[in-house]
C-alpha cells in the first residue's frame, strides 16, 4: 500500500516581535501583559510589515520545507494552501504561492494545481486529510501543504476588539508530503464540522445577500463597518466547544486505531490558547512533557500553528523515526480534526 509521509517541514514568522507590553504601548490596546498571559499563555506574537502578503510568508516556509525534503518546486504535483487570510478576496493564495515558487517561469514551467482550503484553524488538518488521500490513491507523489496567515493587517486594537487582537499573530508553516511504500506516515485523519456555530467566530467583510453587497457613500465608495471589517468572536462559547471537540477528536482517533495516550510520543494541538490545551491535557491525563507548545512566542496563527509547531519540533531534533504523533485542531466553523502519524 502507498503511504503518505512528511518528508520535510519548514516555517517562517516575520522578524518583528510584538510583546504584550508593545500591544499596550505601541498599539494603544487597553490591556495588560498579566491579563493576556493569564487567559491565553501568549507572551508575544509576530507582525508583518506593510507590503508583505500572506503568500510571502507561505513562500519562505515552503522553501524551507522543500529544502528539508531535498526537493525543488518542480518536483511538486500539487499545492494545498490553507488560510483564512488570503492575499486578496479571490483568487486564493495557492496560485500566488505557485507563482512565487517560480513554477510558472521558463520553458520548463510546471502548472501544478493549487487547491485552497478554507477551514480556518482546522485548515491544516483538512489539508492533510485531502493530500494524504490523493497520495494513497496514487494520484500524486509529492504535495506541498502550507498553512499561512497574516492577521496583523486586520486586528482591531481598540477596546472593542481587544479580546481578539491580543490573541492573533502572523506566520506560516509548510510540509512536503511524499508517497512511500514504507510502513510509516499518516495513519489516519478524522474531521468534523458544526455549521450551527458558523457565526460565533467569523469575519463578514461583505454580505452578498445585500444590494449593494457593501454600503457605499455618495461617490460609490464602499464602506465597511467595524463589525464587518474585523473578526467577531464569542470567546467563552469557543473555549467550551474547543475543549469538548478536541477531546472528542482525539478519542475518535484512538478508537479508530486502538490507541491510548501511552502510545503517543507527542501531542501537537492547534495553538489557540494555552489554557484550552492544558485543560484538555489535564482532563485526559496527558503528561505535560508530551504536550508541545509555542503559542507563548507566536500567538494564534490559525492554519499555520500546527505546521509551525511541527517544523520547530523537527528542527529541535526531538522527533525520531517511528515516533507517534497526534495532531488535534478546533476553530471557526466550527470545524475540528485529528490525525495520527508515525514519524
Ligand atoms: C478570548 C478569551 C481569552 C477571553 O477571556 P474571558 O475570560 O472569556 O474574558 P471575557 O471575554 O469574558 O472578558 C472579560 C473582561 O475582560 C475584558 N478583556 C477582553 N480582552 C481583554 C484584553 N486583551 N485585555 C484586558 N481586558 C480584556 C473584557 O472586555 C471583559 O471586560 P468587562 O468584564 O469589563 O466586560 C477567552 O474567552 C478565550 O480564550 N476563548 C477562546 C478563544 C479562542 O481560542 N479563539 C480561537 C479559536 S481557534
């Protein structure tokens, strides 16, 4: 049987570090370091400069992942690009990344398909499931899967938006999935969604039910109200559902594969909130040293959190061939997912 394994990982975060104190002193956010750390565990995040696109972050992460896999862009058969913050409304970011990777250049241009995944914080796992299926079915051999987000362009640093503005940061993570006949790689993936909660964590920059779809002034210039321009969230409801769904997603994976916590070497949870992850781990009795975290440094980078965490962990040398990894995510939609991998 053909398996899909992660042959290379990479990540990129913009160099500008924004601490919790910077949010207060530079961005004027009515907050404190203590409030943010106590509620979320976040100490800092990275922000991009004006002129940087999400696909620029994706490009750097992708280059690292390709290099790590010993491949070049022309070895790719497919790009899967997960993001809730694409460069523009449409097209999706996948084609911008394809172009920036140089795949459209020269006589040997390779016009690989570019698939955009729109499942927010679960985007990486939705992408992993999609890419794995294509490899297992023998359709493709080498797939670049990227999670990339640029939140800093659309955060509301007024008191109105502080519960969201304090959580999110920019970054990208990438993996190269390859076909192999060896007994390793992605062992299974399980996804879910509950559209009843679609509005609970959302950004409705426009509403196509309306005519015109966006309010316009007398000059025909569109105007976006703050409530539509910025993400809206019922934080407490998200917190409660995140805990329930993440535990459920993990148990689904365990029962499908006959596993317990003891079989797992590392847990890579979506980095939305350290308290959510610690609470889930406590409820399940997962030992602290198995729960990997980097939200302290990067905040919530949505679809990018798991591949950034994976790439950092791989780079640190902690991952050894044969180790079992569990990934779990939950986010806007609501959507969620889990995956089990043998490294
Ligand atoms: C967002 C979150 C940290 C807020 O924590 P909370 O304990 O629920 O706080 P609340 O929203 O009830 O707000 C409590 C108070 O803190 C204030 N507050 C919100 N953000 C603040 C900030 N950054 N700094 C200081 N005060 C803040 C609120 O205005 C509110 O003030 P009030 O009591 O005077 O009205 C928490 O709900 C959470 O983490 N939820 C999950 C979010 C998440 O993970 N989203 C992504 C999912 S993928």
